[in-house]
C-alpha cells in the first residue's frame, strides 16, 4: 500500500468528525435563537402578499378591500380611514385578524403611540410610508404583470 492511500485512509475520520461538529454547532445555534420573526401577510380576498416590518400604508385606494391580516411576529395597527384616522384595531404577534374596514395600516416590531400617530397623520420616524398599490407594484413580482 502506498503512503498516499494510507494518509487518505487515516484522514477520513477527521473529515467526518469536523463535518459532524459543524453540523451540531449549526443545529445548536438554530435552536438557541430567541425568535424567528415571520413577516406579516395582507389578504385582499383571494389575493395576498407579504409585507415588511416598519412599513406604513397610508391608504389602499384603487385596490380590493383588505379582508384579513396575519401578523407574523409584528404588531399591526389597522385604521378605518386613510392617513391613520378613525377607529383602530391593534393585532399582536402571531394573530390572524379579520378586517371589515381598512383605510390605512402600520406594521411594526414594537408597540407605537397611537395618539401621536393620529395627531400628526404620520407614522414614527424610520418607517417606510407608501400606498398599498405602490407597495404591491414595487414589491410583488406577480402584481407587475397583472
């Protein structure tokens, strides 16, 4: 037997041990995470799309009515009128909320001060503020071809 084949035979156990150790480390890291935030999903009848945290929809003009929302790992603030006015509902993480009237919506990873939002007609700083139709046009690939 040559020295090259002997070295290869001796190293097989080392390669397997390293692969098993790396796999075990990645498995431990995965289960050690505090939470995995799912993105919220907005439904318009039978059509739906994912949204992102820290996004504010100031209106849903020229769209089918919002029928319900899956919050994922976020808080979703649903207002009856555009620009965050009128009565509102708050859905916490991991909820599914049926919606009767939705004029605007804010999606956030944390709780927000509703009185300040309604007073200024704007979400807090750092939020991406967009209309529902514009969001779909920019972020939903299927919507561009409809």
